[in-house]
């Protein structure tokens, strides 16, 4: 299931923040914030997508880089929420 989640998140980021440009590498561990791929508005878009796509509420206190700053962290966060 993590691979499906990873694929879905990667596709969303490429489509919405890289405008479909797959020419640059996008490692799972790369910081989306530090590399200027996602800004504060982008984080809100990402949260909205996660809520719609995966069917749970992202609490305000969960909107932190530890959960949302890389593909790997986003996947781990989603899998953690699903496990509860």
C-alpha cells in the first residue's frame, strides 16, 4: 500500500508543483520546502489533496515539516494515520 501512496503523492507533486516536468529527479527524501518546490500555499494544497484522496482529516497540529516535507515523510504520515 505504501508504494501506491508514494506513486499517488509523487504524481500529485509533479503535476501541481512541477507542472508535469519529470526531467528533474525527485528523490523520496528530498525536502520539498528547502528546495522551493512547495511553499505555504502549496502545503495547504497538499493537505487538501491528502484529505480528499485518502479520506481523513489532517489536523492543524499535524501540518508540520516532520509530516509533509518530503515524499517519504508524507507517505509515512499517511500510513501512520491509516494504521490508527
